[in-house]
C-alpha cells in the first residue's frame, strides 16, 4: 500500500523540517522514529524561538508592576488567552482559565462544583477515561457522598450510547467524558453527551487533551460547559493547560486556590474575589508557556484541517496495513470515527519487551496501561503497545516501525 | 566463585557482543532458560513493587546462604532476573551486600534500558539487598548471640 497521491510527502517533509528533534538520533546513531505524539508533541522551531524571544525581550511578571516590560508581558499573556478563545470557539477570552494542565483543569472543576452535590447525586464518567478524569471525581464523590456511574465501552471501543441515555437522568449532576481516547483513538460523540447532560440540568466536562490536535474544536457547537486540554500535546511547552468554562458557570463557582491575582480586595475581616478567569489563577502564571502556546496555535492553524484529517487517516490506514500481517497481532478498538492512535498487543510477547526492543531500534512508542486501567480491564489486558502519529509522521517512519516490530517479535518468540 | 567474580565473568561475556541485538538476544535466551518458578509462590505476597512487568521473587535461607526463585511475565525481565540470580543466588548474605550491582552499568544496560525498566531492575536489586541485609544481621549458628 502506498500513501494516496493527495498526501504529498513534500507537505510532511516541510512540516517535519521545522522540528529539530525529529532529525536527531538515539542509542548511538539510530535515527529517531518518534511515535509517541499522544504522550507529548515535539516542538517546532517557531515555538522554541518564541520562548527564547520572550526571555530576551519581554520577561516580567504579569498583571502588576508599572513599567514597560510588565505591560508587554501582560499583553503577551492576555494575547494567548485571546488566541485560545478563538481556537476553541469560546464566546470571550474571559471564558479561558489557564491551569497547569488538563489534570489540574479536572481537579479545579471537581473541587469548585463539589459544594453543589448532595449525597446520592450522580457523576457520570465513561469506561475509557484517563485516570485524570476519574480520580478527581472519585475524591470529590467520597467527600460529598456522591455516586459515580460509568458509561460502558463496546467491543469496537466505542461508548455504549444507549447505556449513556439510561444512565444520565435526574440524579445526574455532572457528565465528564473524554473527546478522543488516549488509548484507542476513538472519537466520542461528545456533543450528544453534552446534550443529554443539558437535558437533565447536569454540567458537562470534556477532556480534550488528545482531541485538540485533530479536528477543529468549537465549544459552542459541542454545547459543553467545560472543555480542557494541555498545551504540551499541541506543540507548546509543558506546564500549561487550558480550561474553557461557560462564563455564567465559571461566575457561579467559588475560588479554587487562594493567592495573588485571584482577589478583589484582601483584609483580615474578609476577602473578596476577582471575576473569572482571574478568580481561578492564583499566583504567577506560566507566561513563557502561554507565549509558546500562542505561536503553537498559530502554527497549527496554518496547517489545513482537511489536509490534517486526510494525513491522519491515511497514515493510520497505512500503519494498520503495515503491521496487520504480524502473526498474533490484536489491535484494540475499531471505531468508525478514530484518529491516529493505535493500541495493540502481539500474542506470545509482553508489551514491555516489545517496547524495549523497539526503543533499541530507535522507535519511540508507549507501553503500559496508558493511565486507563478500567479500560484495560474491559479489553482484558494489563498493558498494550501504543503508537501515535502526528502531522509530521511519514510513511518511511511507519515502515521503520513495522520492520522493527516484526524483528522484535521474532526475537521474543 | 564470589559474586564479584561472577559479575566480572558476566561483564566479559557481554563484551563479546558488539551490537545491541546480540546483547538482547542473549538476555532473551537467558530468560528462556530461567529455572521454573514454584507455582504456589506466584502470589501477590511475592510480587516486587515498582516493576513495569510483574516480577515474583522468593528467597530461601540456608544458614547464611540465600537462594532465590524468581519469575516475570516479560521475557527480557526474566533475562535480567537470570543475570541477577547468577551473581547473587546461592551466595552468603555478607558477600551479596558487598557486591553492589555495578556490573549492570559495566554491561551498558543502565543506559539502554528505558527509565521504567531501569527502575524495575533497581527495585529487584534493592529487594535482594534488603533480604541479604536482614539475613546478615542475624547471628550465625554456632556463634554467641
């Protein structure tokens, strides 16, 4: 199988050339084949330059200080908020809260909506959630006497939407679901889940950590109350996350952490709090990463979404074809709507062993439970090998991966 | 032979291999020939925490000599276990303690293994060393308590 002519290798090579790390070698001269994009993206030169430029021209603390640099840094930080708002289709930059990552975004919402929950109230999650979208709700549920209900996953690795319809009811206060599974690549019908949540007056939270680097996101069209993602999976630095919240919902929530920036006025008789989004941003934020995110989003938005989708589908099909002939291979999930994340096992081998040998050949994949132990249990495995692709993934990389996998399996059996 | 001498022999064996593939093939081969592990001890009580794959390690004490049975569901891990057992198995506790696992870095395994795998190997070594330390502290039979 060859890549369709419409996926010009010139396009991929052009994008690839912008990522210095992708032309490095590992383990004494093996060209790096990085197929762990779902764990974290690599960074294009423009993002690296933007961070360096921030420190050489702009660095200062934001939202305070009466000097030129403070104003410049604040402007850069707030420009990032504008850029993210436009990227997600938010009504206003005030709906964008910067966090440390998707994980903190879930924790923030779980902690601040907790007071609304009574014993017996229900939180609906799905069986394919990342631990970050399970544990914060469990902690909160234990505190409030709330109950977690779980939408099951079908054999094809999709959500059982009939079960969802019967699980989401009058007792439901929150529905929280992953947009794109980090283990299976399944794209979930989250707009439908948000509508179900809305119809019973429950809040909806969507974990968009994997979704943001695929089809364009429009929170208005999804109808969600909250949407979260991590900058580092979108070609930007680590340590920064985004929480979108419908403004009137954010406004109804109490502060998450106390500190500077989140206050209106402080006295020992009582403190009043700032309006969102500042109410949820205590302390000095990660301005460097926000500046990097602005550049990353501008860079990513310039890559035609139709081309992205086409490339993702082609490279995924190409990879499935390339490894499909390996005896004893099981690929988990075959959802009708999926992205370039492949989880698989090979009979007679342990995922950790395969990962070690692939690494020795320069191929970076992830092995393990991918922080989705309930899903692993549903699939009847303890660990899988996961290869994940990006706009920079070439057919050649897939060829190297397939050959390395064949060799590794041969050595292990 | 003392553990340190066995370790030197092991290092010398690996020095014969010039590329990673031969090294791994040898480790895999060692794993395939690891003696069978007693089924009744394949329980959570014998699991070593901190390993990427499941590792069972069960010590037997004879006087001040330690014997180990061990197993894993991953073959490369079994190979690493075989190397550890060859160096430390059937040795007096004092000699085990006196032989830190520097042979692993001399073989070049510490740089080649993934972080999680290296952590797992370190967990196994720590486990062996802890057991040896407990045994070494007990008075030897025939010696005044």
